[in-house]
């Protein structure tokens, strides 16, 4: 199968500092991949390299954390940015906005509101809708749920996973929340110092890994799972 995303020996430096080193990554169509690792591991740089926002220094080769909605535009105008740039007709854009508001579980009445009038969770949903507006095959997300409360975060994560499957997307998500990655992704890529140190299905990583850095990341969700299991057994 031809991969949806393929990187071969990709490297990236920032002012002499190495951000990515010899990264090989092949992602088939339809897969949901989570990039995890500590701060400075290279997760966001890798995502930006995939999207050509950060051209690689060597090798072959976004829903943002703060979403980046245009504050002077309405929700409808924000969602319609990409289709407008692509030359869609106004009635096509309006129909797509309504379709996407339904898809991300927002009332159509918010279409004429400005982002400042929405809750954090609603703004995140608008960001997802905007990313999907031009019917992309690939969805890239950089800490998309990071600023949300736990309940809103879980609900939106479940909705993104549902959209991933319903729209047959190829999704790559950066997250610091390993438990979130385990629950949402088909595959987890662990980075450290700009290198991939693990690349496996969630179940396989939870079962154990030879690299102590990977084991350290998996320790917290294992403890959480054990505590929940103990509560259910009481």
C-alpha cells in the first residue's frame, strides 16, 4: 500500500541545535498516529515537517494548541477560509459550514458568532471543523485538546476519533498526555532527542518495552489503569 505520509532520514536543526535526527516514518492511509515524548523531544517539529511548515534540513519528505481562530471573523467565516481560498462558491461554502457544524456537534446558531463569544471547547470544535472544511485526506493536530478541562477534553477526543473513522482520515496528533494517545491512536510513535525510540500499537507498548525511557512514559497510565481496576474490584 502506498503510504499517505512518508519520511526518510529526515533531519532538522534550529540555530545549530538538532531537533530531528534520521527520522524514518511511514504512515498508511486511514491510520491514527499519536506522537508522544517529553518537552523538546521533536514532536511538534516532526508534525511541522510533515506539513512543510518546517522544511527538513536533510532527508525527504495543523489544528494548533491554541487553535488560532481569526478573532475578527465569525465562526462561519473561520470555517470557510480554506474553501474560499480554493474558489468555492458562496452557497457551497455555506452548505459546508452547516454540514461541519453538525459534524462537530455545534448548533448552527453559533455560525455568526465571533470566537470570543464561545467556550474553549466550542472554539476547539470550530478549529476541527475549519481543518476539515476543504475535505482533506490528512488531519494534523498539535496538542489540540491541551487547554480544555478533562470532561470536555475526553468528549472532543472521542468525537475526533469518530470523525477520523467516519471520514477515512489519516490523522497525526501530537500530545503530552500518554493516556490520551493510548485511548485514541492506532499507533504510538515515541520521540526522544529528535529520534524515534519506539513505534508500536498501544497494547504492545503497555505490555512492556526494552527502552527505559519508553517504560517511564508508560508507567503513569499503567498505574492509573491498576487503580481503576482496584476500585472496580472492591
